[in-house]
């Protein structure tokens, strides 16, 4: 194994993803954001244990060491749990939008580790080549990151969750079987839940935005309140 491979181990990409998220999130509420991101990262390990519950019962300590895995499907939970729904205007839309815009490029960076190590492979296509699922995800995450920076705060959180579920739902049939075997919980169901939650978030955030008199512009600048007298 080359020195480059040793240096660019999965923990390197995970650390790089945390750094990207930290630098992209606005200075305000950074502590809250990092608490949510750290909590979400811990929950990805718990989610992996839930998806492979029987195997985890045979080796409970795998949750604490490198022999265990993780499921990124649990990452948004930590960020949403610490969002200031009651203490900030619009149910914390600005915070949730900033979190989405910071996390999505970080997910792309984390998936670069999968590309580097060749894990998270795909099923063989009709052309006889395996689908580069990790590459697909990197492209989708970077594209979504660009899109989220062009939509107002009232749309960014919902679009993130819709895409989060839709990307996983769309790519799941292309994924190869995990080394531990199929998960005991259908991952497509979990992805569908995120997609549905995203649609609900879009609906309620738009209603809150309209009730508070904020202007909504599709693919425009962040929501703002027009000054009186114009």
C-alpha cells in the first residue's frame, strides 16, 4: 500500500468534510451547527447498527471501533434536532438553509473518499461495467450545492431534504450488495421518508414565509422584507 493511500484513509476525507462544512457555515451559530453536525455523525453509526441489527448484536463493540460502518441517512437528524425552531424567525429558516448549504458540499467531499478507496460500488450495467455510484453521488451533491446557493432561505431546507431522499432512492437500485449483506431495514423506505419530509418542509416554510410577509423568489436571492414606502 502506497504512502498516499495510507495518508488518504477514510478518516482524512471525513475530517476534510467537517472542515468544508465549518468554513461554509456563517460565523453566527457555528457552535450550534457543529454540535448538530457532530450529533448527526454519531447517529450515522447508530443507524448502521440499526440497519444490521442482528450482526451488531453479535459484536456490540463494533459500534465503537473501525469494524463497524455508518449510514449517512441519519446525518440530517442531528442538524434538525438542534435547529432553533422556536427562538428564531420563520422557524429558524436562515439557520436550516445555511446548514443545508454547508453540509451538501461536505457530503460530496466525504464521498470522494469512497471514490478513492473504491468502496460503495455498484451493480454491473448492461455494458458490463459496474456503476460508479460514489461518483454519481459526488456529482449530484456538488450540483445540489450550487442549486441551493441560488434559492431563497424558504426553499433551501426543503429542497435539501427532498434531494437527500431522492438521490438515495434513485441510486439504491444501482448499488451492489453490501459486504455484510442486505440491511434488515429497507433503505428505500428511509430515503422515501426524507423525501416526504422535504416536501412537507417546503410547504410549511413557504406558508411561514408568506404569513410573515417575506418575499419569495424562486431561484433568487435570500428572503428579505421590503422596506416600507417603496
